[in-house]
């Protein structure tokens, strides 16, 4: 698990099943794996795990990192149930709007996938 992706996915599972201590332990390991591959996927998973634990500030911190480091996937952000606890947070809504504008621009420029 050189890039922390497996550990961050495990954190989501632990968070979703009501095991916050195990989720945080998995996050602690995953967050140290920076420097291998596309770490923004790991950051996104960490954001989802924190959101599932309703730790909004930490979730937003990791979501911002993921987006700013190259994880630009508005359709996922809009629908991902892992981010449901952030849907009413103004900062998240603002970022989601920004990501939508980027996505629409890319779609107009390059066509629909």
C-alpha cells in the first residue's frame, strides 16, 4: 500500500460501520504514504472517512487538498454518499459550485464523455 489508497479505503469502511477509532488509525497510516502515485485519491478517501464520522473540518481540509492536488471529479463530488455530511456546509457548497463550473468548462471544451 505504497500510496495509502488501501488504508484510506479501509478508513472509509471503518467510518461507515461505526468504528471511528479504527478509521482514525487507518487514516494515520494512510496519510504518511504521500509521495507515491496519485496521492489525491488517498486524500479524497480520507476526506470521505472524516465526513462519514461527521468531522466536517477535517473532512473539508482533506477534500481541499485532494481537489487542489489534482482530483477534479465534480460528478463524483456531487453524488458521493461519503460526502453527505458536508452538503449543507457553505464552504463545501462553494467549492462544489467552483468544481461544477470547471467541469462544465472542460465539457464544453473537450466534449461529453
